[in-house]
C-alpha cells in the first residue's frame, strides 16, 4: 500500500512539473486588471505645484509593487 501511495505521489509531482508555464503577457494583463480595480477603490492623487493633482498614482504604485513597469 505504501509503494502504491508513493508511486501515485511521484506521478502527481511529475504531472505538475510537466504543465505549461504561465505566459508573461497573461500575467501582466492580470496585474493590470487587479491594479485598475485597486486604483478605483482607493485613489491616491499626485499633488503638483498648484496644490491640485488630477493624476491617479495608485495604479502606478500597484504596478510597481507587482514588479511590472508601466510607462504612462
């Protein structure tokens, strides 16, 4: 019984290693979608020299935290 269990676990480990890796483009799309939602829920605005800021920086901060650089 123990040999059968170990063989089954070894088969599962091999099957997990043989799966396809996550596409980096798809990973970036998921990060962008998540950051857009976070920016809409908790906005943070940059303040310029006039004291008023209209650019939401929460999205940029979230993308940096996700290690995905996004140039705006």
